[in-house]
């Protein structure tokens, strides 16, 4: 059991506590570098999200709300009464 705890602690330390040197530079450049492309990419993601949400909502029995601040889609398909696993 102790070996599992030690291994888990190492995994946690390396995954969230110690970001690699090159990723620190990449993060710095992402924040301080040119930002013009960000608005364009946001617009593209919003357009794709809107098309997906519209398509899902056109399916009878499917309801899908537009996420605010994200491009995810979580359709509600409860009306299909699918058997539980």
C-alpha cells in the first residue's frame, strides 16, 4: 500500500507541481506574445459550436443548451428512455 501512495505522490508532483522548463517558456510566450489570432480562433470555435448545437436541437427528442464561455455540447437525450447500464 505504501508503494502505491509513493508512486501516486510522484505522479501528482510531476503532473501538476513541476511543469517542464520548455512548457514554462511556451506559457510565457502564449501570454505575452501576439494575440491577434486569439479572436479569430474564438470566432471559429463559436461558429462551429453554434452549428453543432443547432444540428443537435434539430433532432426530435434532443435538447442542447449553448454553453456560455465554452465550445462543448452536452445534449440531453433523456426523452429516448435508454436502458441504464
